[in-house]
C-alpha cells in the first residue's frame, strides 16, 4: 500500500480508482480528512488531503501526527509520498520546476512534532541524518524519467511556520543556512514517518520565487501561482502514475 499526501494544488487524485473511503480515529486526534483507498495501475493506494476538504487547514494547524499515524497504522502503508508546493531560492529552481528534495531544515515551532510523550516507556531516539528514504526517492526519479518529465534531483527543503510567507531578509538567512526551497509542511511530517519506521519521500512543485528573488523582488504575485500549480501538478500526477505502475 502506497500512501500519498496531497498538498496545495493536489487535493485529489483524478486517476485514483477509489474503492472505498474511511473515517479514521487516531490516538492523536482527527486527521485532516477521510482516507481515500483505491488503485493506480496495479498498486493499492491511499490518499489524504493534507489541508482538508476545501483547503481549510493552515500549515501550522495540520494534525501531522494523526495524518501520519492514520496512514502508517490504520492503512498499513508501506511508504508515504508527500506532494507539496514550495518557493524557490536556488537559481535553477524557478517556478514550474519539479524537485525531489534530499535534505531538510526545520524552522517550525509549537507543532506536535513527535510521538514521544514521556510516561512509563523508555524514550526512543531515531536517526534523521538522511530524512528522506533513498529507495523511495530513486523510485520517484525513475518514474519521472519513464514519464518523460524533467525533475531536479536534490534540494534542501527549509520548512517555515506559516501561514504567512517569509520576508526577503528571512529568505536571505535561509539561503545562508543552505536552504534551496521553502515550504510550510515538510516538518514534522518527515520525522513522524521516521518515528513510525515508514519510508517517506517528497516531490515538490516550485510555485513561485521566494521573497526578494527575481519577479518576487517587491512582492509575490498570488494571481500567477494558481494556473502554474494546475499545470505543474498535472506533471506530478503523471510521475506518480508511472511510479505506481513500475
């Protein structure tokens, strides 16, 4: 079973042949929405919209623990692919580019970021040196090649708190820290999957230049983003389809 978490611009999978839907209760509260089970090609798939129906849940209020637990434990997913929209800092990561990141910077705060809550059990630490699963990453890159889609291999995903976008000075700081793309949902999703020992990888759509960069030098034009996301997420859907039939 492959789990797919859809972000901004990917609230449903049109080619998912849905067999059933489930409302899942978790020890960590309510997930963002129902789980949609079905098949793509020969692979069983479960899909959840990260921001809920109608994109009503802001990134800092997403119940990441419930989402990941529902996919890993209730749906018994053997891998999780996260789809997210990001801003581009690095010069080759311009709007419309699809990228499979390889590393993470975490600037979030106040989120429920672990399943470790103390109590009577011994605390378990997880290695997070490589935050994304290598096999799952390579599978996505191979699927992109099979689909004839150009994808950038590798970027450092800097996760900010949101829901506001960053200042130009903050982007300069993130760039000095080594960040290549900026989004609001990469953490703690990735580390929670690692705690539950479920392979996790991300495929990101660059929706805009970050603040202070290129045509976002004096502000970000939201009117230009929606159409770009629709076109680029169609490419992501093709990649996922090829990944599932490989």
